[in-house]
């Protein structure tokens, strides 16, 4: 697959193409304007000579004066190199012609319109390797009864052509140099303009596990790249948070696995240190079985969370009566609640569509967590309500010491505990809330936690689409 061109190359190419088009148009206009200017100069010069010839012809009063007119015209044209003048009669007979006069047939053979203005149309031609520009016009002599004559004037414009050739050559060389210069300046401008992007690339190359805290300085970023810089900084922040959580998870996982394995090793070493009775061996095996069961639960929970992370949990769809499930769980936890001196209360009801076993497991995790953290003599409350939009909210709340705000966002992380020093082995591996969140999200719901005023509340909201009749 062909590698895309760099942004610097694209900007330079675009800038060079645009400037080239502009310079070419400007060069063409300049050449055209200069050529037009020379034409106007030649036309004014030829019109001036036409007026001179008209004035001379107007002084002739008799046919014999025409010879004197020819002499006066010859004298008047002395010193005007490259200028040719001819006077033709009504019968197209040449009455006067300057030395070395050259005129095309278009000017000599066809008489001009008597109503034509003095500013006649220019005619350009080449003859004998030279370029000429000329005009023709009608003139009236002073001889009474003589028909109008035709005046033809031409000028050699070879010096103009030479100048235009040199001028256009210099002009196009200057345009070519300007195109190359604008391409270079465009490349420099593109490089400088994209310097913040290169800084981002350099910063990205320096990102490592030990440098996730680096950020782009927004005040040094151009306005057009501010959104990109903000998104980049946010990405780094998410990566830093995820990496920190992953590191904590790895550490916690090692810690959780180390305890039961250490217990198994210790008990096994003690058991084989000397000969024991069958009952003693049986007691060791029962103790090891408890640790194996704990490991099995932990591994099963980890597999469940791994499937949830990859979207492999596909809950079934059946009507689930949340109030009925809560009452059944109350019966299951009744003995545990009595042991803790905690009451259980249920208010409201609602039906959602989902996987009954998974939803029951999520509610069970919340209830067991609430019972463990409720002081004796208090009650855990389960509230189920449906709002006007059709959403169903299930809340589990318990009184107790408030959870500090910095812990709330991480309570659903795996193995995370607010107070590790007071964690009991019987309270599980710290995966219950993470599993609960995965189950809720698999049902397209959301779960939130709040802790203030001596009350901690977990609130699960199911969308209206999940509500069942």
C-alpha cells in the first residue's frame, strides 16, 4: 500500500500550485499590458503623422501644388527612422511614398471608409524579416474638386519586438525564481506551522510507563490545534489512570493469590513434617479444600470479568420481578443479617427484562456489601421505583461511616478496598462490585454510588427499553 504524503508536502504543494497559478496570471497580464501600451504608443505616433500629412495636403490649392506637397512631406519625414508614409489617389495611384516604404496589400488595395475616425485600426505584418504596424485613413486635399486621397502610415516595430522578447524572458525567469522561492517559503511556513504537531510526536515518542504524567502546554499550541491538544492530554490522562489501575490490579491479584497459596503450602509442609493420624490428615485436606474453593471462586470471577471486558456476556431476556428477587435474597441473608444485628427493608417494585440469575447476583453482591458495613441496630433498605420516562431505579442504601470522596470513583475497580488493613478474608476478594457493574452494563444500565450524611447508596438505573410489563 502506498504511503500517504506528509502534511508538510501537501501544504507546500498546495501553496506552490496556488502561487504558481497567481504568478502565471500576473505574468500574462503584465506582458499583455506592456504590449498594449506599445500598441497605443505606435497608434498615437501614427495618428500624429496622419495629421501632419492631412495638414500638408490641405495647403495644396491647385493640382500643380501636389509636387510641392510631396517635397514637403519628404522633408518632414527626415529623421524619423522606421517610419513610412504613402499617399494614394482615388484611382489607387501612388502620389507619394517615403523611401523604402513597405505596405501590405490590405492597406494599399482597399480604400478605407470615408467615415472612419482618425484612430483607425492597427494592422501588423511581417516583411523581409521585419515587423511593421500601420494604419490607413482618408484625407481631403485643398484642390477644389479633387476626390479624397488615402494616407497609409507604418512604423517598424522591430525594436519593440526585441524589447518585448527580452522583457518577457526576464519576466518569466523572475516568475520561475518566484515560484521556486514561494515553494521554499511554503515549505518553511508549513514546517513552522506544524511544529506543535512535531512536538506532539516527540512527546509521544517519550511516553513510557514512567512518563505518563507529561502533558502538552495548551498556551503554546495554535488555536487550530487546541482541540487536538486537549484530546491528546485527555488520552494521556486516561492512559495514566488505566495504567495505574492495571498496576494496582496486578499487585492486588498477586496479593490475593499469594495468601491462599501460602496457606496451602504451610499446611502441607506441617502435615508432612511428621507422621499423623487419618483424622489429622483429613482435617488438613478439609482446610486445603476451603482454600481451593476460594481460589476457584476468584478464578471464576476473573473469567466472568474478562468476558465482560470483551463483550462476551450476552444476558437472556425474560421478565424479572426485582421485588420478588429482593425478597428471596432477604430470606437467604436473613441468618447473616441477624448475626450482624442488621434489619432488611423493601419498598416499591418493578419488572425489567434481563437475565434473572445475573441480576440476582448483582443485587446479592450489593446486599452482602451493605449488610457487612451497616452498624448493629440499623437497617439496609432496598427501594425500587419507576419514573415518568419509564426508567426503573433500584437503590440499596445502608447507614454507616461515609466513604471519602476520593475512594468513590474506584470502588468498582477489581480488588479495590477502602481500608485494606481491616479487610477480612471472609469478605471475599474484592471483585463483587466490579462484577455488579459488569452485569448492570451488560443490561445497558448504569450504577452510581453516593455517600454523604451517614448514608451510602448504590443506585442502579435500567433504561425504559429494559422495563417489562
